[in-house]
C-alpha cells in the first residue's frame, strides 16, 4: 500500500524526467524498498497467532495507520503521475507547481500520521514487539518525509 504510493512517485519521473534528477529517483527507490520491507514485516507480525491480545491489537493499529497513509495519499496519485502522462508538455514550471502541491500535501499527511504512530508507540510501550513495530513504521515515515523534503528545493 505504502509501496504503491512510492511506486506512484517514482513512475512519473522515469525515462523523460525533467523536474527531478537521477539522484532524486535513487533516493525515492530506496524508500520504496524500505516501504515494502516495513509493510511486509508488520503484516507478517500482525498474523502471528502467538501474540498476546494486547500485542496483536497494537501491531494491527500500526498496520491500520500505514494503510490509512496509503489511502490518504492515493488522492494525490494523479497529480504526482501527471508528468508521465503528458508526453509533449514543455512547461516545466507548471509541472513543478503541480508536483510541489502533491509533495506538500503528502508531507502534511505523513506528519499527521507520524504523530498518530507516536501515540500508538506510547500506548503500546508495555508491549515490546508492537512498540518496536510502531517505531519501525515511524522511522519509515520519517525517512519518506526526508526524501520528499529533499525534493522541495527544486520544486
């Protein structure tokens, strides 16, 4: 889900990238791999039958939060992928504005969800496995924020 979002971010900037550099694309690719790893790990953990009810509830809360991030960010998919759909569009400044808008709003969503995951971490502090998964999800969000923020100076 989060991997989907990151895939969406990468897609528009492939072969004919005009707004973002190859280094930007590399950073985004590294976040995509991390997102897949985090979502897979938390999903597998959420299905473990040997977790206590409290641990299970906390892990599932973290997974729901990550899923919510993906759902909320999906609304910006079109704006983020627009460059790949416009083959003969020569107005890079307008494209920057569209991508800037999408990145800024994605950052707002990530910030809100980071705070929410912080609350989950606090609530699950007595459950070491689930608290660790919430911290792992928070670190992923912070990494994603860092990548998106690194793009902003060129937008």
